[in-house]
C-alpha cells in the first residue's frame, strides 16, 4: 500500500497543466465541485473541469466512470446534483432549454442520432428547417457547404441507411457545426464528441480524427472536448488529457506524457493490464 501511495504522489508531480496561453485565457466553460449520482451510485464526486478557448480536451478513463455524463452536463442536457457550471463566466441554472448560454455548445453523440426517415439534407439542416425563416434553397446551400467541409459532397438526398458508419459520423459532425445566419450568437463555439471513433475501422477512425482537428482550423468551432477509449484518437486529437476514475480527475497531462508518466492508473489503462489500481468492471 505504501508503494502505491508513493507512486501516486510521484505521479501527481508528473502532471502537466494547460499551456500558458490557455491559462491566461478566460475560461469558456467551468465545472466547479460537480457531483452527480444515478440510483444512489456517485458517478462524479466534486469534480472540477475547465475548457478554454482554443482547447482540445480529451477525457479518458475506464468504462462507467462518468465521462459521457461530463459531456451531457457541459451540453446542458443533464443537471448536477451539486456544484456549479459557468459558461463564459455566467452561471447556468437549469437545462439548456431553460436559459440560453452566451456561447453555442453542440454535441456529437456516439450513435450519431440521425433520423432514419429523413434525408441527409433534412438531418443536417434540421434545426434550420424547424426554427428559422430561411428559404429552403438557402438551407440546402448551407447544408451542402457543411457536407463539403466534412468531405461528403453530393449526398444530400441520400438516407442514413445508404451510408457507412464513418459517413454517418461525418454527417452528424456537419449537423453539429451548422450555423444559423439569422442568429450568429447561437453558432457553435464548443463541440463535444462522445466516442466519435467507436466501432470504426482504423482507416475510418483516421478520417474522423483528421476531421476533428481540421474543423477547428476551418472555423467549425474554436474548442472541443472528446470522450474516447481509442488510443489513436487520444494521441491524434488531444491537446490536454484528463483521466477520470472514482468520480475524480486522477491525472492531467498531454499526449507526449502518456508513455513517460509514472502514474499507475495511466500506465495500467494504456497497457490494458488487469492488475493495478483500476479494478475491472464486474
């Protein structure tokens, strides 16, 4: 036990922090002392988390440790049991539909959440068709632009069933970054990805990883946060990494430290060993 404590203490000293430019920036999103439980089981235990403008944050950890819950809380789809959430310095009260956030936050779900009965055009432009007064031709043009950005020109009239898994992922990205020219204030500034490469082959995963990085550079969003277990996605998309276990942030680092850190949880996670401080899920 003492050896394990020594390792954890040494690992704590091995942590890195956001770059100086991010430290000096005003936080876009802050989670302060967030606690969340389901069915009496505490998933998040007074967790703190910050997303800065220009951030590329990856949240990792064993299954069932609350990573996707963090994204849902950030997106305003769920409420914490305790703690506070701030968006660009303003405290959020309630869910996203209760009060408008000062910046746009959008989310790409693991299962893509496309409507099977709608065409790609209708899926990507769904919010504009439902909530704007833009003419249909204008919306179709905006949809075509977003599909071009994600490398899928000319598929507007197809249905999701005609697409591969990787193509459906990219369609969901196009929908997430769709802006409303009638209301620029609502355009997405932060995009949240929940397991964006889950179930994809290595080549399709590389396409998605490149897309995630390129969208930020091409104006799709200024910042993003990703939940993933996939090694290549962690190493290719992360600027900062948070490791969550037992409802706490156990380690913070960057991809360059993955193979050099002495933190026992991180070493066990990336090696896939069944013995160590992380207990296999029952």
